């Protein structure tokens, strides 16, 4: 949302420095925390992180055409003299100011915000919800997975008067983070996809602590709000007990208000789901791989129905949804089929994708599984169970990549599968380059920190 610098200063309680009396009103045409990607006219926030300080890049931002820079009062005198003479918005803390401004813009805009969280699938669910709502409304959706205290405010600052609804992803690593994000976004509706072991190492009681952290979204909703909950998940299915607003359950079981009656996997074409909502039913074609995407699609339909969109229109919209970058994309390499699901991983999602791998016709089925991060004291056992699941499903070769993926290899070997461990994605790619055969089907999946997509780059070198 374009705003005059004076308006921004008023909303955040900052001091505007460098604008001369009588000079034309200057406005921010956008907002940035990265001087490398900043566009002329954007307001630059000199936020501070664990490994960087935005104040080191204020000069660069202004040289690139920033309308002004938001800087901390305590850092002003450390800035070069030439920078101090330019337009600055002086505040106590730039990150808090970014969040305060985002909250003010959200209140000023004043329409419906839908918050989405979950241990897995929240980005795909966000895309699905936005796609369904886009059949009738002007929708703002979070870009990529910008879902934390830095990214979420930047998404809200993209709100414009013509937007009728905002679909905002909310992530967390620790308790209290979703609660803090909700104070900024003030969601009216909330979607919770599932609770898994991701980030379990940050909670003394592991997955139970993760569940409480996810519940913070539901707890933040107003009394006239709506919670959309996956009733197939043992934790999420309980989230409606203490919520006094409206609760809508989606899933495969009898607990669901919106239910998937049947499912057919169509190989690389995706999934076909038969969906029933009360007296209405429809077939939904999804160009997404993996049975775990059923709940993501159901969440989107549930939101669409509550927003007044007919079931058939929801189904038609979902048929246009394509997989996101590194999220179940398929490609052909040397007449083999590669499933690129490298964006992230956790035990539940990996096991689901193993079933998808095995549903595809091929000569050999190969799993390239990188380690899964932030699983806490259960990490070894969880990795090992994934190896056992791969062997039990009939995977021909398991290739473990980096760190705790050694336990995936151990579990697979003990369960009777051929299994190999390598230290790096590049070594995995080199192995594939040497050993890949026609009609092989290969799944690549790992936590984001592994950068398993580098195996693809290495494999395709020749």
C-alpha cells in the first residue's frame, strides 16, 4: 500500500529527518528489508538479524532509490555523514516498526484475513486457498513461504484497497511465534493443516509442544471467527473443543463436515478425489502428487464453501493449481522420472511421498532422502522409521544424504532394502549420474538446509 512518509511516521511514532519544509510530499511505493532487491521508491527498513545488520546497507539502499530508510535511534551516529543528511525515519527498533506499520495497514484495510499454519503443507494449502477464493474475489496471498516476523509484515504491506481477502501463511519454530504473528495480521479465519515433528527439538515435550504452538492461531481468532481443522490429525482434531467461534472440519473420516469419499492416484498426473459436502458432491482433479495433498485441497474447498463459492467452482479452480517450486515437481532425465520434492521434509511427509513414489510405474524405485532437521531427541528413531517404511513399501534403493540420513539407511538395510549413505547432495547427484537407468523413478526429498536440489544439478551436468 502506497503511503506518505508523514503518514508512516505518524502511525509508527517515528521522527522523520531530512525532509525540508515546503518540499513535495514523498511516499513509499513499496517496502523492503534487502538493499540488493530494493526497487526505487521503496521504504528500506534497516532490520537486524542474527547474522546481519541492515544499518550496514542503508547507504546502498538510498543509492538504489529508496524513498527513505528506517533506522534505529541508537545507530544514527554510526551512519556516514552523507547518509545522515538524507531522508531517514528514526525509530527505536526497525523490525518492531516494520511490524507496527504492517498491523496499522491491516487495520486500515479492514477486510478478511485468513491465517494458515501447520507442520507440513501450509504453503501448498495457502496456494490452494488463494486459488479457490480467486474464483470470486480479489486475493492477496503470501509470496513464497514468507511467513515469519520479517516476511509476514512485508506481505501485509502489499495490501491494496482493491483486495477483498488476504491469505497469509504463518510459520513458527518456537512457542509464542504464531501468537505474535496473529497480533500483527489479526486473522478472522484460521486453517490448521496438521501437527508433526518439525521443530520438535525446540520443545521439551516434543510434538505436544508443537501442537500447542499451532493452536495459537485458533486461540487468536475472534468470537465470530471460523476455524478450519483437519479432523484426521489427532492433535488438530481437538483444536475446536475450546474455540467459541465456528468450527469446520475437513478430512477423510466421518468426523469431517467436508469429506473425501475416495481417492485415485494418477501417477505423474496427480490425484482424483471424490468430495462430499452435505448433499453436494464433486470430483476434484489435482495436479499435485501425494495423498497428503488431499487434506490441503479439502482445506481450500472448505474455505471456499464458507466464502459462498459453490462446490463445483471450487473443484474447477483447484484443477488449475500446479505444484510449487521443488514441491512435487516431476521432470524427465535420461528417460527416467524424477520427483523433485526437495523444498522441505519431515517424517510424516516423507512417508507419504514414499507411497506416491511406489504408485508410479517404473523399472526401479529409488529414494534419495536427505536428513530431516529440528526433530529433537527422537531424531534418530524417526529417521530410522522412514528407512524401514521405504523398505516395507518396496523401494529398490535408498540413498541417504548427510547427517542423520545415515539412520534412514540403517533402517532400510535392516528391513532388507539396498541402501547407501553419502555426505553431500553433490555426491548423491554423481551417484545418480552413474547409476540412473531408463524407466527408473526417483524421489528427492530433504529438509531445506540440505539443499538437495544440488543433486539434480550435479546429475544433469552431462
